[in-house]
């Protein structure tokens, strides 16, 4: 049996990466602000990292969409 796996188009994967990135950025920003309010440096730093990861995901998605066009 020869099965093929249906993979999403590059532009669809790009949109998914962008959406995940936006969500991570928003959560990261929220963690930073909550950390500031609570005086929790660890939470603030976690938020910075998550925001940066989200930005990288979003940018990767934009590149994938650009390549698909």
C-alpha cells in the first residue's frame, strides 16, 4: 500500500505560523505586564522570551507566505 500524506500548502502553513506567532507574542506581552505589576522578574523574563519566540514564528510564517506567492 502506497499512502500519500496530504500536507497543507506552503501558504496555509505560513498562515498557521503567523497565527501561532501572534498568539505567543500576545501571551508574552501579557506575562511581561503581569510580571511588572506583581514585581515578578521571572514571569517578566518568561514573557520576553515567549514574545521573541512568537515574533520569530510570525516572521517565519510571513516568509513562507512570500515564497508561496
